[in-house]
C-alpha cells in the first residue's frame, strides 16, 4: 500500500541522543490523532549523515528537510505540513544569506555526495527486512546463487576494482580469490566491525542504518569462496548497531535467507555476532581472530595470511563493513559501472566522517578523486567560527596531516600516501589555528601507546619513548636533538613492529614534523606554543591599563591566584597560576594576555 | 544461543541466583572456551564487574586455568575488576571530541566528582571512565552516562546533568 506522505525520522546514535525517539513517538501520536494512519507512514531510519543539524526529520515526497527538530515540533509538522500542505518554514534548513531556507535537494551538504554505501541509510527502516528487500535487497544474493559461478563474482569484483575500505586498500577480489583457491573443509567469512579509529563512525552508521547490506554481502562472499559460517566482530560500544544487526539476522533467518539450503539452492550459511571488548588492536585482522577465538587480542606475524590460514587455522576472508556494503550493488549493477566511478587506481566512493573544527560535521560519501577542498569547504561549509584552516588529518592514529597547499589533491589511496598520510577507515578531522600540532601528535601517540598490546618491543618501547620526548617538548624541557630522535625511533618502529598498529603509530609525529617542523622548534627553542594549547608554556598577565577591576577574573579563578581591589587593576600570582585560562576566556575587556 | 545484548541486571537477585544464571549462560554457549569473551560480557552485565571469585567460577566451568581468564579480562578495557558506581560516566577522548574540548570535560568532572578516570566515588554513585571514540563524532564533545550518549557537553551542561542524576 502506498502512503501519501512518508515522515522519516533519523534514528542514528547521534539524533537519538537528542531525543529523536520522542520526536518519532510524538509524530506517530499526532498522525494517529489526526486520523491519518492510512495516508501517512512515520519511519525511524538510519543516519542521514548531517549530524551537526540533528535531529533531522525528512518528509517525502515533498522533499522537506527539517533540522534541529524538537519533540514538541511534532504537532505543527503534522497540522501544518501534512494536513495543510504548508511546510514549517522555520524548521527547514537555512543554507545561508543568499539561499535562505531550502529543500533537501538544495542543501549544499548533500550536493556533491554520491551514495552507494549509504544508499539505504536514512531511507529505509533498518529493523524492517521488507523495506530492504523492496530496495533490491537480497537480489544480488539470488543472482549469485542462481546465475553466477564463484569465478564470475570474483571477475565482477576485479572489474569493479573495489579495494578494502578498512585502511590498507588491498584489492577485495584478490582476498576472495586466495581463499577460494585453498582446499579446506571449513572456511570462514569475517566482517570486521571493530571500528576503533577515533574520529570515524561510518561502519557504525551502516550497521545501524542498513544491516542487511552487510549480511547479504557476507553470504555472497561465503558462496564465492565456499564458506558456510560468518562472524561479525563488532565493538561493544555500539549498542544500537548490535541490536539492529541481531534483529536483521533473526529476520533473515526467518525468511530463509540465512541457514540451511538458502532459497532452495543447497547453499548453507550462518552468521554469529561476536562482541569486542575495547581493544583498538583488535581491528588488526590477526588480533581480531585471536579475540574471536576467546583469547587476548594479540596479533601474530603474517604470512600466513588469513585468506590461507585464519580463524582456527582455516582460510578466512576478513572484510570491513564499508567494503561489504559495496558488494551487492556491484553484483547488481556490474563491475564496469562501479569501475567507472573514481580515479585510475581507486574506484567507487569513500565514506568520510567529517569532524573537528568544521561547520557541518557529519558522515559523507563522495566519489574517489574528490578534492579535500570540496569536502571541507563545499560540503563541510568551511571552518567553524570563521577561524583559519590549519590541517586535515586522515587515517586516524595511523595517518598524517594534510595542509592548505595540498587541499586540491584528488583523494585516493595513492595520493594520500604520497602526502605522507593514508586513507585509513575514513576519519577526516579538521583542525584550525587554535590547535597545536605537537599536541595533536602527542594525542595520537598517547592513543597508540595506550592501545599497544605489548607483544613486540618496537611498538611497546618505541611508542613510549617517543611519547616521553613529546611530553618534554610540550612541557618546555625539550632539546633540539629530540627532533632527530623522534624521527629515528619512528623509522625503527615502522620497520620493525609486528603489526599495522606499531608500524603506523609514528605517522602522526613524522607527518607533523614534516609540515609543522617550525612549531616543534618553537616549543623547543622559544618555549612557546603559538596556539596556546600547551599550558606549561603559557603565561597569563593582566594589562593594568585595560583592567577596570570588575573582579570577574578573580572570581572565576579556581585557585585564587588573582588578587586586586574593586575598580583597581588586578594581578596574577604566577606561582599559584595553574594556567587553566578561565580568566582569559571570561575577561570582557581583553585585559588579559596569553603568551 | 543467548542474545548478546541480553545482560539486564535490573532484577533483584541474590548472588546465588546470579551465579545460577551465569552457569546457564555458560551452558547455553556449550561451555566452550572460544566463547569466553561473550560469557564475560554477560557476567559483567549481571554482576556489574568481574570479581576474582567470578572469574574463578567461569574458569572452572570452562575448564580453563584462572590465569587465562584473568589474562583476557585484563587485556580488554571494557571489562572491570572493581565494582562500578550506579552511574558510569564515560568521557569520549576520540580525536573529534579531543579537539573540541574533551580534555576540559574530563578535568571538570574530576573536580566535580573528586575522582580520577577508572575510579568510583566513595558513595558508589559515580564511576568515571575515559573512552576511546564512541563514534558520536558529529556530537563532539560527547559523554555517555550508563551507555546513553549526551552531545556537545560543556561545563554548565555537566553540572546540571550530574545534579539531575
């Protein structure tokens, strides 16, 4: 039955934390109260991507895009828009001075996007298998089961040129082929949903918003390589994604799409969920397998590669969520179609989690080859609060910085590597002039030091040594020789660490040293942090000629380091000052300097 | 097979009943050691933390040495070997939250609660945790209270949030 209107409420983790559930319930109540249940369907979908503006409500077919909706707005959305046909203007997205309030098709955030992976996110109800099927869901599986041979599938993937979206960019067809060729009674398919890269959440969104696309792809992989069992290894930190996945697996089983003799083809396949337990290193494939086996998640040397000798010693294909979400579309539309999108070496699209000091935070999907400038300024709306762009960080703790002069580079695997960064899983964190690059490098290294499993010494010891050097630099006791030491240790870690975590851990430091060396030297030689992030290098002083003695700074100072009479210039006791900056941010007369 | 998220401990059970429930879960998993991590998740859901006694119980049921169970428990940051407060406040220090002021949030919470990360207030009301990216980067800086995400937190919001708990 077709409805006259569809009201889509974003039910991703982001919007849900801003009461999207209440909005959904209220909308349903209003629709029922207005006796419109037969004409209007209210659907809770996966993430729309534009998290900055959440919670978001879309109305189809009118193309209305309501942002920052509150639960109490439900009544006017129904009474005004649905009943009277008059969109609620003030809830529509405001695209700025010239454009004003616009419809969905004119929202700049979406204009340069191309959605393959996120095709169903924000469109269907992820907890309703029928909606997935209505959007060609499981049609690819059917095609693979009944009209394609395993070699045809691998051929199609080869034509498509799909490469792993988890970080390294290894061709997917090769992984599948290696596994297919190995003779073995048992083989496994693993979906790596241990998305630990800080600043990336595309996998979470896909699993929350379109879990069946991943399940279908795992079955296609199973059929192709000859595996009958799949595991989805997912972070315990993603409760909504886990819940939607569980529901999807149950429903698929009920429909005979998972289990024995699927669709009467004689093909058996089952899927189990395995929860991670908060260890970043488990995103590394051999560590992940150890964790599924119930052990400490420690990596082991490769080769043998998992495709040959993986889970419980059996051939195992491990693909990440975003990679898998591409598979069904490739099967249906063909490898040539997919291969026509993107650059010479990197095909298709890439999802980025655009975060940090950017105006429009959110999840975006663009064709490979889009430039960073387009992503940051056209889609992302530029830097927040009119600040100046400093760098874009890709690849998380394994990646590097990209500076202003390289913003026009088309993004693909190779180009990012040339710039000293990596594609990684697609985190894209924008920093502005207020961020200190030494501090950011220290942040990433702190992360990898914390998450190092400790098995191999280059990573365990090298990371700690580098971190200590950075700590000294940011505290004002750095020496010029540290720069060279950092580079030397970083080089050793890259060469000698056992797994990707240790091999790539020095990247943020090496990359900031390359592009922001002068900032390091400033910290070391002048004991100065230009952005004011390294507190130990700061000194706050009150300008007597500007201070009117309002006493505000003295009142906000948490350690009572500021003294002075009312209406008289105040003074900061430098020995007591903990450099928290409260006085600096609270002064209304610009009477406090930071140097 | 038991449902992976079914770990509700809201029922007022005695310790004995809780142990019984865990024994059933282990049986449900066929007492296989490969399911150790899933079992630990559920056991922690039931008891709130994994005491040494509980680890011993699980080790016996799975015919594993205690050292192996302990090794796994301490490897993963999600598992806790000490009791948690009624409310666990997790501060995200993923990159997006970090550059948008996550560190200030943790400093302020330390002041308000008078405990450090990994600690619990003496009245057992609050535990403070540092989290590595909860995937809510569009909402930075974000915190979680018993798993529920709160977005764009600042010092003022924190005070009201905690006062309302």
